[in-house]
């Protein structure tokens, strides 16, 4: 299936201006420009929204929503990591490290994200390959 071309905002604005000033029908103009009639209708509606002539979500508002949703996803994940860390470190009779927590939960969250949230350098790979110290072996038989 061929990919439809991406048209710049300037091109779309110019096409809508031409559509309004020429009086030609949308299908005719679309055929001359090599785009679909539905694209012309959509561009016209969206530019009317962006210019305040029509109700709807403008391009700027849509971009802000996208940014806020992404930020919300990140904050939700960070809160979940911290909640799990509190439970993990509160377990009795167990000496653990932050790297131990990261190793135990790395299937649920990205290691890089957990290191950032917990304020740890990205040395988990080295930590995983090292032999446990004598103290750790004594504390966690």
C-alpha cells in the first residue's frame, strides 16, 4: 500500500486560500493538485478551527494535549516505581540495595527509568555481574 505524501502547513494554507478564492469545486482542485478531495475538506476545517472561525481542537491545543498525556504517563510510572520501592525496602529481615530492587523489578519497568527515579547511576549491569560480598552472604543466606 503506497504511503500518502505529507504536505507542509504552508502548502495546505495556500491550497485552502486558492480553494476559497478560485470558486472551483473541491474535487476539481484536488485532482489538479494531486491530493484527495477529503484532504482538502479536512485542511479547510482544521484551518478554520486554528483561525478561530470554527469550534474544535486547534493544532496547538492538540500538541499540548499530546505533551501533557506523555508527561502524565511518565509521572504515573515514576509514582508506581516509588510505591513499589517503599514496599520492597520495608520488608523485614532483608538487607537490600537499590540495585537489588532494580534487578527484582526490571521486567516491569525500564532500568534507565528506575535508575533516574531512584537517583542511581546506571551501574546495574556491573552490579549484576559482581560476586556478593562476604557481608551480603552472611546477611542473606
